């Protein structure tokens, strides 16, 4: 499989890579999309691969491709706008992981969603990391993912690869709804990442978005309850 980062002159030495995907609640995807916009990060590179989905869009007059890299200070954000086509995910994310280990990144931070029904306390997320990564700062006191809980999808593929290749990486798994897009999961992830890496972004639009989504859900639930009450 072809996996090429273009242009070849793009530099990633000693940078932190942030990335996330279309998983539970779209937590990873919305975190990366929001950060790339609110940090005014510069788009610096693309991925060319046979797995690129036949989809493109436009934003403010500029073409948006499925896989793009953005940079701001010492951070690199990898945004997956459209997932690889079905059947190619494992090969794509293994190739991405292999490229990362050779690109001289300092560490990788992954963001994913975690089924909110598994929450046992008031924590907003769980942490999981490779043996090479040593939690410090805000992550030092983070609660680790409980034993026997299963991670699936791109985050699992990449963590497995990084563990095997002794690479420092961790994942913030934000508790999220499994039934809808959950902006609050993105808020939780951004709060952790901003404290760890010392940046500031306005999360108010995400919170307002969460309130709208939750209000719509409540209205729908009331309609269902009212409808059911006719038969009781």
C-alpha cells in the first residue's frame, strides 16, 4: 500500500502529534477539527494513499482532503476528515503508525470516545498509554482505563503498534454517548490537552453545541414518553 506524506520537505522533528478519529461520539474527530480551527493552525501536509476515500469538500473556498496535517508551535494535528474506505482501515493505520515512528515525533496523543455507560465516578475520561510513555503533569493523577475494558478501532491499532515498537504514546478516552455526536466529550479532551501542552482555546461554542444536542434529545424523549403514555 502506498502511504506518502506530501510534501516530503515537511518537518516533524521533536513535535507532539495529536490525532483522533470517527469513533464513539465522534470525540476524536471533533477534537482535532476544533483545535485545527481555533488554534489557527497552518495546513502543512497531506497523505496520499490508495485508501483515500473518494470524497472531498470545501471550506472557505479551499479544498478539504481526507487526510491533512496542521501545525501550531510544537504541535502537529493530524485530521482525518473522512475515514479510509471499509476494509482498508487496519492497513492504513498501521502504515500511519509506522511513518510516525520514523518521523522523529516526541510523543503521540490520541483522542477517542469511551462508552459513558461504563462510567463509575465523576471523571470525564480514562487514560491508557504505552510502556514507553511516562505520565506527568496533568496526566500523572489521571485514572487509568480499567482492566479488561476493550479498546477498538484506530486508537487500538495505533496503541498496539506503538507498544510493540517502544514508542511514547497515550490516549485520552473521553466518556461519550454511543448514540449521537457528543460535543462534551470533545470539551473534556480539549481541556486535558490544553493543560498538558499549554495552549488556550475558547470551548464555549462546543458547550453551546452540547446544550443544543442535549435539548433535542430531551425533546425527543418527551415525545416518546407522551406517545407511550396513551397505551398505559
